[in-house]
């Protein structure tokens, strides 16, 4: 059997099995057929979760089926433990901070992925309290691309781990320094550290455990 290399290949295979042209699939998910073509050819690997969800619905598969490792795609994933991962329309800044005008506390959707896949691919011990947010900006470059989706776990980050945090109304993705004072550090040295004062309205949102961009 031909090796499954990426999600684009899987989309193409499922589309052809359903008897849909690239134009027909594009019409159903509201993108040009050339976008479908680029995805399938691996020319544009970044597929937003919202679009991937529509593709899965149109092709009548679970979104996790598109994201799973090769063996799951080839052999199916029956009777396996899966985790529900909420998707939030929340933009976190890899830059100078982003204020979200939308209701960021309300999930706009979800995906389900096998626990075994999550543990193996992202090195997780537990798959509880996972969610997805959007990252924008270059302050965490080259570790985090300018635009991608982040997989976050709701817990406090360890020393030097990348985290999502809120300062007032602004949300950030930065590397955490706890001692001697809490600082949010950018991997891109063009950005100054953010020093957290005891009087700041500061909250840990969660620890970044992976980038979904790498899976898409």
C-alpha cells in the first residue's frame, strides 16, 4: 500500500473515493479548487482547523481520521480511547499582545484524537484538558511559526516551558521564567522580556504542548 505522507494525500484519497472533483469539494467548503489542489499536492501544508472540520464533515469522516498516524488511516481506528479537544476562537500573541473582542471563553468546535496518538506524537502523560488556540506573530520564531494553531493543556507551565498567559485583556504565547521574578521570554531576541509585577492582572492559561501545524 502506498505510504500515507500527509493530510493532503488523505484528503485526495477520500475525495476520490466519494466521487468528488476538486471543484466540487471546494464549493462545499467554500474555498477555490486551486486551494484544494495545493493542499493535496502538499504545496500549502497549513490548513486551518475550521476548514479541516468542514472537509471531514463533507467527506463523512471524523477529523481525527485525517490527523491520525499512517497505521490508523490504513487500518481504521475502532474501539480506541479518544479525547475531545475544544477549539477556541482565541488569538494569542507571539508579539506585543492581542486583545480579543470575541467571546474567547466559548468553544467554536472540537476535534477528537486517539489518546495513543496524542501521547506518542506530543509526548503527553495525560490527555486531559487539551484545547486549541491561534498564534500570531514572530516573537517565538523560529520555535513557533508566525501563524499556526497551538495545542495547549490547561495547567501551569514548568520553568522554561512555552505557555499561554493573560495580562489584563491581552493574551500572549511566551517562554516562562519563574525565578527570581516571573518573566515571559521571547525566543526571538528582537523582543524584550515581559516582567510580571505582583500587582499585574496576570493569569496562566495553559502550557503549550504542541503545534497542530506540524500535523496538517
